[in-house]
């Protein structure tokens, strides 16, 4: 099977305005979206769009298309002028194809791999899902980053792949989004990442006025999916997705104690809208 699981560590380093570092052992699933039905049939501990120990739900992705708040819609549409109705009642791969077309990519879509967290006993929180998009000839053509915050907001970022033979790919974009209320909305985001093989490397820097404010890095090694491995992950990392949200709030509490400025979401939204309107 093409799908697998990467087990490794996430390293997070904040340098400004207060230092705050942590390392956590984590795992992420690397799912060939064409194999979801096969995974559902083959493994007892995995289900597609149904409750299980581990589950992949299409509704956990592309939540930006159901955003009701007008300001959130404006922010989500900065990078892609989408029409909500085209995405309704579609599975995740079909939505990726529509999204790439809406974003102006002109290649014929082949395989799509999602580096993501699965639901664990029905609970999910994904800070980010990476979609590695290949054309019908198997050439890596685009990376789509589906970024979520803890307030239920989501934004897509697109990286076209001009040279698929590179070992490390890079891209820099303006964030214009509050991934964390403890960082400014108008920071630059810099991606550095490898194409997942036996090992994986993904790093995103949040840069404020030319200096790295926050650095997040995920490294790991690939493992084949088996029921035995899924059982091990459940025992080794119990209630993993719930643990993610707990750790996020724990680190937020540490920043609060260190008196790092908290950006109130409604105020930040207004600032982002002003910036986007000027652009």
C-alpha cells in the first residue's frame, strides 16, 4: 500500500517576545486518498466516515467552505476565490481537484496524499493537513496546506512545485491569518519540507520583521499501516488528538504567564480585512 504512518517528534521554538520551547513525540498518517476504501476494508481499527479507534472523515477537511461569518470568508478567499456550492457533497480528493482548479493550477491531478491526524475515538483536531499533489505521470506538482486554529477557522496555502527533483522545497507567503492568537496575523510563513519517503521533514517558520519568531519542525520515520501498529499507537499515545488540544492550551497558558500579547480574534479579523482591502 502507498499509505503509511510517520512516527517522530515535533519541535517548537519561540524566540520572541518570550522564549518557549517544547518537543513532543507524535505520529501523523500519510494517506493515499485513493486507498481510503481499501483501508476501511482491510483494517479492523480504521474506518472511513464512521466511528472507530481511528477514522478518516471527509467532513473534517475543507471546513472553510461552510464558514458563515463574512469576515472569515474574506480571509479564507484571499488565496483562492472558491464557490461553496461546487464543493458540496464531494469527497476530499474531489474537493482537492476543484480547489487546485480554482487556485489556477493547470495540471491533470493524479495521486493525492494527505499528511494528517486521524480521528481517535471520534475526536479530531488538526493544526494542519498537508496535501501532496501529483499529476497523472507521478510528478510532484503542488503542496496544499490546510491550516486550522482552535477557534474553528481554516485557511488554505498553496505551494507550486517548479522543480520536483529538489530534496528540500521552500516557499514564503504572508500569513494574514491568526494561526495562534499569540503571534501577529501579518507575519510571513516560510515552509521547508521534503517529499515523504522513508523519512519526513517539514518545517514552518513564522517570521516577524525579518526575524524568526516561531519555528515548528516535524521529523519522523515511515511505518507500514497494520492493525498491530494501530493498536500500538493507541496504547503508546492514548487519546492522541485530545492530547494535542490539551498541549496547545497548556503551552498557551505558559505564554499567558510569560505575558506574551494575546490578539483578540475579532480585533485581528478587522485588521486583516483592512490589509486585504488595501491589497
